[in-house]
């Protein structure tokens, strides 16, 4: 596992666009069907926009119909971490980058086999590297 990355709020603000900062550091979300990667189909790797860590291989991406990039499995278990999110009057499982703690999105138990999971991830929290 790679060492954790910790930066000040000022450092994150200087590195990220306003939208990336709002989503990754302030736990925001982008409107459905608007993100850069929800229709992406090329082979490659989805990485954390904040620290560059590999998060989701394109082979695990699928069309969920939700309007956000959806994956059934991260590249490795420790690439992401999860926390309970009780905001907006509901209980969900938040997905964070395992290296820098960036908010990525949420995971739900209505995905395809083999995991049955749907990692619903904001495009603004990702950087895609095509193969």
C-alpha cells in the first residue's frame, strides 16, 4: 500500500478545479448524465484526480443507467475505503480514495455479478488514462 497523502485545504484548492474541489474535498456530487466519463468506453484505468492512485480498471465499468460512471469492483481492495454517509436524510455508503481520502461517490448493493456492487463514482473525482 502506498503512503497516505495529506495536504492542507489550500494545497488541494491550488491543485484542483473548483468543481473537482467541491466534489472530492467537500463531498459534492455532479448532476447525472453530465460527467466526462459516464459514457467512456475505451480500455484504460480510472485514477484519483487528487493523488493519481489507480482506482477502477475499465474492465469493471458497466452501464448502470444512473448517469454516473459505475464499476463493480476497484482495482484492489485497499484502493478505496468506505464510510457511512447519513447526509440528505438517508443512509448510504460513501466511497473514498484509500490514499488521499478524496470523496469519489457511493457504493450500492444492486450491481452485476461477480460482486453485486455498484460503485457510482463522480467523473470529476477521476482522471482516465487510456491504454
